[in-house]
């Protein structure tokens, strides 16, 4: 079972997600951290250099990879 949290920036998704993953004994994936790892730069820098459209393209690709994994929060 995968669990996905969505919401506004700074709403607490990461905090809740980490707690939930621990409780469910599943790995936790922070999408922004995964994007930064793939891009080799911070989310802020991605927005500065590539704009929102560039960020959303990266986000979509990383999300597709995460969705393909079973049992993650």
C-alpha cells in the first residue's frame, strides 16, 4: 500500500509523512528531496534556473518513479 500526502507548502506533509512511515514500517520518500537528488541542485535553484515549468517536469518524472515502488509513504 502506498500513501501519498499532498497540500500547500509548509503544511507539515514531511513531518506527518515521516511519522506515518515509521508507524506503518514503510520507507518515506520526500518528493522535494528526491527531485534535488536527481537534479543535483536545490528546489529553490531549480525554480530560479528553470522556472516553475522546469520544476514541474522534474517533479512529474520523479513522481512516476516513486509511484512505481510499492509500500512507501
